[in-house]
C-alpha cells in the first residue's frame, strides 16, 4: 500500500485496506505472466484506485459487549455438578 501510495502521489492512509486485500488475493491466485514486474506495477496501480472517505469524528470503543453473568463458571463435569446440586441444593446468591 505504501508503494502504491508513493507511485500515485496520495497518502497511504487514504487507500482502502479491504480493497488491497481483495486485490492481492485475486492477483495471487492468477499465474504470473512472463514479465512479473509489469504485473506488480499493474497491481500497485489498481490498489491506488480505491480510496476511503474522510470520516472525521469516527471513534470506535475498545471494549467487549459480553456482560458478566451472575453465575460462576462450570469448572467441573456437568454430571458432578448435577450431583452436588442434588445433594446440597443451588448455592445462595451473594449479592
């Protein structure tokens, strides 16, 4: 992407990563022609064609959505856990 941006005189940040990956996968699957350098130049030109838009204020939180559950983890076999529940009952809620 950096080489493509340099050849096309654009900032590397403006090029689409997804587009680059898709082009690379398609290009890598095709057998190379006699002049490998010519193919690489074509690929770099294609990468520079697709750019991403300016999205000011785009912020994504770095957090997981999974919420903690009010139950402990099952750290023993299910059969053993069932036997303990049958013998002692369900544990009391702490909170």
